[in-house]
């Protein structure tokens, strides 16, 4: 005979009212998970009918820097989170001071959204990362003194390859970003990895298996992901430990994407930290016991964290807008792609496509990671997001 739940374990519907700043694909998948958990969501995004707004049914059409709109959002929900980092953290801090719950915290967002401050915090925590300095983009001598090859990163606003320039020699200085920046040592990585880490309000922390990221040449956008990464067991364990150390040191609550370099010498370096659900964790929807979106919701609402076990190997590809095509989207090769066993399609509902815009993703499951990778390559050759208007 079952024991009745105590009054402290009873939740009226909705279990929690969640505010999401940003209405893109991450917010969309977050809303879908929220509904399964008995939560409701209000989305704030400047685009009417945003991908997340379509499924939440409640959207405030406003910019993420609009103080009045952010206050309106805070008054309608129990907890605020975000699927983007380009938010006015000062306004969020003011709302937090007024008693509104914001997770991850406004103070941590302020540190992470500024890539220079993020690197300084990692260094202060003793987290291994590439050497870096703050730079004046107009000072060519600073670049020379630091030495090539190097990577210039905008302090603010970089995303999906924007705000990052690789300079292999002084001849590449013509590409310099004319904005507040840092430069860091170029790392000739043997592999680029990512680890999704979740930390609860009570300090409990769990991680998923490290995954291997392959980037599209010239676009610096994740092209294919392999989960788990094809690296030795000892390196897998070390990557998980470093990612957990990073999130624990930052004191974050929620899901964090930790991007790492595995150098040719076998050293692990933290590249960047994302204080939100992450592209490298999309495969968890099909492949893991608890996906990253539900996991984030559990953390920010104070519910127990879920199991992170991966049940089956997975490969994931991003579906990017076709080069030289913009306008209302058309999915080409859909039937042929879905005919491959183990394929799951996620289309994000964006009203228009443009070159290299993230329009969806495909996850392929198989009992063998190389077979999953091969099938994902088949899908990549078959499916294309183009436009009706060319």
C-alpha cells in the first residue's frame, strides 16, 4: 500500500510559472519540457511568434534590455531564466534585489556574458584555460607582442561564430574586430569537447558524458556532435571532473555548457562557459534518461535532479540555412532523411531562413557511435533548409 504524500510534497498546478528571456530554439525546447513537468512559461522576445512563443502561448514582445518589459515578466512568474546571454544584467540584479528569483543569477550572468571577465574568473578559480590579455583593437603592437597565431574575441555579443576571429599571422590583422576585445593563445586542439553540467539550488551537481564537437569550416558553427566523445576513459573522466569543478567554482544554478579543448599533448583547457542550455546537449532529448532542458527546469525550481545516464550512442547535426538562400523556409530531402532508422528531426519553427542560420537539428541513435556518425553524414547529404524565395 502506497504512503500518501506529505503536504510539503504537494504542488498545485502550475508547479511553477517560469519566465524565459529569449524565444529561440533553446527556449522552445525548454517550454516543451516545462509542460511535461506541469509548469507554465511566459517568453520575452522581440520577434512576434518566436519559436518559444509559439509553444508557450504566452509571449511579451519586447527586447531583452527593456526594463519595463523585464519587470512585467518578473511580476508574472515564479522564476526567471534565459536562453540567451545578451540581457541587461543590471536590470536583472535590480529585480533580484526586489525579491524576484533569477537563475542562473544576474551577477553570474554579468561575469559570463563579458568574455574578458569570464576568463579572469576562470583564472582566479585556477581553471586551466588558454593564455589571454585584454587588447586595444587599434594597437597592432599589442598583437605583435602577444604573438601569432591568436584568437581575438569580442568581450560582448559573440555567438555562433560571430565576434571571434582567428589570426594566424600579422597579415590577418585586416580582419580585426573594432570592439572591446581580448586576445588569447590559439590552441591547436586534437579535439573540441563539451560537457553539460547541472547544479541544483542545494549544491548537488551532476554531469553528462563529454561529447565531441566538429565545426563547419569557415562558419565556426557546430556541424556534428558525437556522444559520447571518442576519447580514452581516463580523459572522459578528467573532462567531467574539470567541468564540474568549473560550475561548482562559479556557484551556478541550472544547466551549464562547458566547452573544452583537448590539446595534442592530452591537456584539457576550458574554452568558454555558457550559463544556459547548450547546442551540445540537444542529443540528450533522445539519448539520455533526463534531457538537459528538463534538468535545467528541475534545478531552477528546486526539484530533484534527474539521472544523466546515456542509454544509447548518438550523433547530432545542426540544420543550417543553405548558403545564398533567404526567405520562408523549405525542408528538402525530409522523406529520405526520416527513412533512415534512428533519425529524429527537430525543426525550430523560425519564419525565415538565411545562410548558416540554425533552423533545426537531427539526432541519430545507434548501438554503435561510428554507425550513428555514418547515418548522420547520410542525413547531412540528404536534407537541406532552403527558401521558397531565391
